[in-house]
């Protein structure tokens, strides 16, 4: 874990995993609770957490893109598209970020 926190790619990976988990919790738990049980409280809290993590992931992707001189179409665009799809964050972590030098 310390190794991941010591590099920009490692921190981006952690942030991506957290963002992906928050999206799945929002879509898989909070939204059904809202619409089936009529309780929107979970959507508010999980939605806020997901929104913050999403914005941080996008900003950190842009910062990592600049510091690592990534071409927009190659890595950056794939990461940004992946973070809006359910399970996309996990896919880009496995296929792209995990293979980058730390």
C-alpha cells in the first residue's frame, strides 16, 4: 500500500478503485433503496461521496497526464471514459494503470 501511495500512478489507481466502488454502491444499493423503499437519504450521502471522488479522479487524471506526458487519445481519454462506466474504473486499472511503471 505504501508503494502505491508513493507514486502518482499508484495514487491514481487507489482513487480510481474508490471511485469505482462508490459508483457501484450508488447504482447497486443506494438507488434501489431510494426507489424500492422510498428512502433517498442513502443516495444523498453516497452520491455526494461519489461526486467528490469522481471530480478528484478526473482532476488527478489530468494532472497525471500532464506530469507523465500522456497523449490525450491514448491513456487520458481511456481513463476518463472508464470512470463513467460501471466497472470501467476496474477495467482501466487492470488493463492500463497496473501495467505502468510505478
